[in-house]
C-alpha cells in the first residue's frame, strides 16, 4: 500500500508508519501472506518488511507459520483502543437496558479476543446468576452462546486455529468439550442465526445470542440475553427472545455503521 508522496515531517516516525503498513497488508483479504507478498502490498523492500515483521512478532502482534505470516489476536488491542475512545458501551446502553427491562434479565454485547469472549457492554434488571458478568469480563468462547455466535463468523482456517489454541475443559458436567460436537454446534448456529446454552458455562446459566453485523454483513459482535434455569428453559428462551434479540441487533448494527471508520472485522 503506497503512502502519501508528500515529504514526511521531521518529527514523523518512518519505522512506525512502515510497521502499520505491514499490519494493513495482512488485513487486506488474506489471512496469511509470505514475506514477498507483504513487501509488495506494503510497498517496502523485502529487508525492511522482514525487520518490521520480526519486531511485530517480538511484540506479539504477528506470528509465522512456515513461509507465511499472520496476525495474532493481540492486534485487536489496537482496534479496542479506538472502540474505547468511541465508547461503545454508551452507544449500545439504551438498547441493552431496554432489552433487560423487557425480559427482566440481563443483556450483553461481546466480542472475540483470542479464545475468549469479552463483554464490552452490559445491562441487568436483576442479579440472579451465580456467575455475574460485567464490562471487561472474559469467558471461554466454546462454552457460551455469544462465543459460538462469534466462532460462526470465523473463516474455516481461523476456526481451526481456534480449536487448536483453546483450552477446552469441562466447566460443568453439561459442558460440550468434544471439538467435533462443538464444530457441529457452530455450524448449526451459522445456519439458524442464533446459539443457546444451558448449564454449560456455569450451573443455572441459560442464555441465547444472535450476531451483530457490520455493513458487509460480517459478524463483528454478539448480543445475548441470559437468565437462570429456575426461571426459564433454553427452548422457551429461544422462542421468546430470539425475535427481540434480532430486532435489537439490527438497530445496534445500524448505529455502529454510523461511527466514522469503525471496523471490528479483524475478527474474521
């Protein structure tokens, strides 16, 4: 990618600009690239591109697999800084509070970071769950409704990398830990457009989630509604709340698309 031909200011850091060019090259429609491909896409010499990649790898933003290089989940921290500056929690606060008020339970918006889901916004009408979440809470993606929604948005290659990296252990006696069964659940989520779990993350926790999309219809976040299994069942939760969740997801997706430059597509 060519930068502006104007002469850079003396204070500008050329090395930083080149490193960002390398990251952008790895973000342009290819999950992994060779050194020569990165150098070509970033308009750098092979030697310069290699130094940038080695530095980014040392910092944890890039990894090498054979002759190819690919981004690591840590690069999401760069996007997270922008999301925090835009205050996504405030952007979605009204929708989540409305959903919590309508259902009498909790609602949350999460994103995928590495092998975990991270809560970036949350609202609750009551506290009934033994496992109470808050903004910044992290849970293993494989055992959550939002996690399976987010995994359904990954490419086949990225999903395979997830299964290899995740520490898949039983959290309760209901937790699905077989990767073949989990893959089928992710495929089903991709087909029906929602995911529901009961007693898998923790006993008593029942939740259903739907995807939130960007303008290109890529899954960039997951919206869920959760309750206690003493109050409702998984099948009832699906029947009563999936339509509400889809309507609110459409509104949140539209709101996020209005934020200039906002993109969460690094997860795909």
